[in-house]
């Protein structure tokens, strides 16, 4: 299964669990954000990021320069629990 299919499956499952009135608000707010022009300022696939140092899942600081010394880096952001 490819990523697009997995994401579609997640969206389909979510739409069955989330009440219709909440989905309506979510979709409306998403449209408002897109129409605001914010997408012109987001990082896009292939963009080069500035150097960074961030904590990993073990609270250890990871430096982007160290990671890049071994090859390409894929960065994933997980919102987790707030």
C-alpha cells in the first residue's frame, strides 16, 4: 500500500468517527487557511532547511549537520499529545 492510499484510508476512517458539524468546521477553517496565502510561505518538498538542532524522542539533541554528514535526511513532525 502506498502513502497516498494510507492517507486516504485515514481520512475515510476519521470522517466516520468525527461528528459532521465538527468536520464542517474543520474543512471550513482549512479552506480559510489555504485562501489566506499561508501556503505560499510553507516549506515544500525539496526545499533546503536552515541548520537546526532539535530534541529526539529520547530528549537527546540531534544536529542536522551531523545527520547530513551521513546522507540525505527525511524530517517528520509528529504533533503528539498537547
